[in-house]
């Protein structure tokens, strides 16, 4: 990328010329970098800059519906971004939509049909251990045609920095943290599943779903490819680098995870396919789309794009941008 960013939100969209663009926003080490909307042409692999966001910040949930990107919540200089930001890639314009009734940051969100489902997160970035800073269990549905939010059933366990994804019919949330405020620790391994047709939740706590093999947070979104979910990276709280590395969990000496966990909802089982990650990190926002044009064994096949994020736990930035073919995922 042209600037290093962390706590990413991203999406693949189509511009006015019909070109696929990978959009990336997040927190930079300076305000002018945080305000940038980075656009990568996936055919030419050239970066350009789009219109700046109305509310530049980080820890925003990103959802795409009908080639429009919706950014919900997030932190801006330690405060909440009290709007839903909507990006039109054809016009290169951001507009403001209504915020959810309970605005949070580091929440999880997905699109199912023409609705956005938004759950969890933090209401405060400070680290004080009180009820105001605890991760919320609130969940909401946004009707993109009506432009209004309605409450839905609360999730079983309040988490922030979890990995959310959908198989097209249900909302899945993997892992996350349960600490007060934007702090490391209290990692969760829950698998939480919401069914919009019944407005009900279930979770690994009931024994129906297999839990995430390694409890952790800050994986960005999970991705759904070829009938399976993939949860990548993440970070951990530990002491000095000499005490961080754990071969059993693939935690590096920089306290980030070099692992890609794969979940099969049909068999309700996890495995750990190769590859891990080209650059282990946290705070990226993986997104699935067709691979870059003209690349052998990739052109047109689905890949997971990963840009930015921190190669070390806590506040670190990266300009690294890659895609994962997950070639071992053969069905």
C-alpha cells in the first residue's frame, strides 16, 4: 500500500469504468494517512486515492451490498464515529447514513440478502474495567432499502475484535475478546451463530458448534470460501519476545498468530490447512473476491485479500498487501 495502516476495513467494489477496486481504510501513524481512502486496481495492481471518509478512523465494521460499502461505527481519536458511512464507488462519494441505536467499535457485521447485521463491540476505548467499557451483546439489523435500524436478539456472549462472516444464510462470529475497553486479554474461543429466519442464537457453549481452536482476537473478518470459513492471524498479550513464541499455537515472538484456521459447518470440525500467512499479523480485514487477472492458477478463482494490519501485537502498522489462494483447500 502507499501508506502503512492498522485496524483495517476493506472491500472489493467496481468503479465507474467497470474496474474492480480493492478499497482499504484504517488508522495511520498520522491523521493525513488515516483520512485516506486507498484503492487498488486489481487488474493493473496500481494504487490510487479515493474521496476521504466523512469520519476517518479505525475499528470500523465493513459490509458490501449491491456494490456499495457500508462502514459502521468505529473509533475516531478515541471517540465513537456516530454514523454509518456509505461509499459509492461509481461516483467516488461518501454519504452519511443513520448510526445503529448503540454505536460501537471493533464490532462484527455481515450482509445477508439486503440487510446488514451488526453485533457486539465496544462503546469506549478507555481501559477502565466498568460496565460502560464492557463489550456489548446488542445486535441490530439495517434495512438498506428503508435506511433504518431495528433491534434483533442479543448475542450470547459480548465480544469485541471477533471475526464475523456469513455463509449466505446465517451470521457466524468466531472468537474475540471480552476485556473492558480496547485492551488485550480475556480471549474467547466461542463460535456464535445467528439465524435471521428465527431471530435466535446458538453457540459452542451449547455443544452444537465446535469452538475456535485457539482463543484470540483482532483477526478482522473471517472469510467464507468454497463452503468453509477461514479465520486468519490475530494477536495475544504476552511479556517479552523471548516468552511470546509458542509452537503449539503458532504464536510468533512478536505476539501475533501465524495460523489460518478452517471450519467446515457440514462436519462441524476445524483443521489447520497450509499456508499459514505470508506475513503474520493482526488488525487486517480479509475480503474474498476473484483473484488478480493474468496470474497463473489464480485468474478468476476466489482468493482472500489481506492488506495492512500490525506485524506485532498492539499499535503497529504495515503497508503489506497480499492475497491467499489457500491452494490446499481442495473439494
